[in-house]
């Protein structure tokens, strides 16, 4: 993902979580998190348990997400001098303070409408008391591979494992006709062809819950639809003939049959490399075991066993299949292109 794609993804996530945008800049964005986003991103379980127990209004954090570190640094340098005017006198460098013995427009202690401030510990030991507390705004770089971006990816995966959506439909005026909707189950599979090298593929499969028809690249088809979580008016949903567990079995069988048609010479070549590597470490460790002292021979043999297990895990060819997410979609009947 490049910088633009990351920024678009994060902004879509913040909008979906209903976060308030405080400041938006091409290089960064400052947002006040919504309660759900705060729970996902700020690691404050004790605070949220306190809020849930007492029922008080939650105070969420404000964060700055930096997409372009260099652009953010330049922006801070441009606006850095403007904030110096708001610092308390004691925070100003000594060179900028009035010289000793000079008068810097003293304010009368008996000014109308003002009361003498009581002596405080901060004022007694540090010279001044801050009258305005500025909340800390955490700043995190959101670039590819960063911890914060991985955290947002994880939050999206957890909340988007299953969706239930309807195709939008606006009935014509003065029309009482109802529109039939079909039910489709979509599952996005991740297939990894792994040995000492790895290749990953994503297969998006959809199955019609009435006829059992299976379509590939179903996610691309959904991108052409306008979907909503609300049930549209004047529609009726065609009853299913296939249960969800049975539909999942059909999709797994279809994917397995698809993978059987692959060229698996890569697995044969990986098996040859595995045998060569096993022979290499066998020759190395057999010499060590024969020349080792009796009290250390068991330790060398244990190292040999561990090394063989590591080589077997690294080189042995395998196909790993996992589910990324899935969804139940209700689409207008007859509005899908022919597969």
C-alpha cells in the first residue's frame, strides 16, 4: 500500500467509527475518537471498565495520525513560532525576560473584580501555577508496517469478519409491486502455497442459497452494487433451500477441486530441496555425534533432532487455507451478469 491508499483506508475507518475530525491536513489528521474506536486503539481497559460500572459519560482521547512524517515535520516548523506567545512567563527563555530592576507593566494587586490567588505548593516551589491544562495528544506514524496501522487492520478484521447487507432499492412512486431478492453467501479464502518460499492468493467465492450456483471473484461483483444494512421497502426474500453449514461445505469442496487443477511441480521441487538439506545436516551431525564425549552426546543428538524439525517445517510443501471474512448478501433477482 502506498501513502494515498493508507490515508484513504484510515479515513474510511474513522468515518465508519463516527470519529470527529478536529484537523485535517494532507500529511496528518487529528481526530477525537468515538467510544468504540477508543476501546479498540487506546488500550484503556481499566478506564472503560470504570465507565461501564459507574455509567458516567466517557471522555475519549484525541489522537493525531501522521501519514507523511516529513510533511508533518515541515508543518510543525511553519506553525511552531505561533504557539510561543501563549506560554507562561516562567516558560520563556531567560534571554527573553526583562532585565533585573526593570519594571514590566505591573498589574495592581487591588484591581477591580479580581481576588488575590491563594498561595499554593506549585507557586511556592516552582514559581507559577498553570491556569490552563492542555490535554496530551498522542501522535503516531501510520505508514506501511507501522504498529498503529497493524492495529487498525486488526480492528477492521475483528469487526468485519461477517456482514449482513441488502442491495439498495428505491421503489417507483405509486407502485405497490414487490421485488424478489436472492440470498448469496460469500466467503473470502486466503490460500498460501508454502515451502521455503511462499505464494498467497485470495479467492472470493459466492454461492446461491437456492440453486447452489457458485461464482468466482464475487467481491468484484459486490463492488458494483450499492449495499445497505437496512431492509429496503417493497421487497421479499426468496426462501433458502441450502443451509449455511451445507453451503460452506460446497464452497470448500469447490476450492479444493480448484486447487487440485494447479501445477504442483513446485511441491515436488520443494521435496527435493528438503531431502538434500536433510542429507546435508545428517552428514554434519553424525560426525559431531561420533566425535562427541559421552556426557555431551545426548545434547548434540537433541540439537540434531531440533534442526531436522526446523528444516522439515521450512522446506516441506503445504497448502494452507484460511477464511478472511464472509457475508450474507440479499441481491435483486436477475441483476447479476452471467458467470
